[in-house]
C-alpha cells in the first residue's frame, strides 16, 4: 500500500480498506490496460506456470522489446551489467 501512497498522494488519507479497493482498481487498470496489451504486441510475456486462473503471473520483456524500444532505463541496466562484468573480471576477489 505504501507504493500506492507514493504514486498517488491523493489516496494517502484513505483507510486501509479503501486503499485496498483503490489499489485493486489501479492494479487492474495497469495489468489489463498496459501490460496485457504489451503482451499482445509481443513486447512482454506473462509467466503463468503453475498458477490458477485467478492468480497473476510475472511479466518479462521479450527480445522484441530490445529490438523495437530503446528506453533510458534499459540502457542504464545494460550499463550496470557491463560494469559488473568488468569489475568481476578485472578486480581480485
């Protein structure tokens, strides 16, 4: 619930029950309004192995994501990964 309060400060004064209802609606909007559409486009896939119909899977980027999109956050991740590999290779353990 803290994440919802940070992202949506207007909801902070709500009770825990009201916050849960709002969070459920926001999660649903994000999952079906954004993530599911990115899955349909082939940019994301939802890992659902071993889950029931009512449980949510985790979303992961596909190779098409990297081929089509060049986002700053992806570049930062690649840069961090490259630095980690460099330091592991060249610095004594």
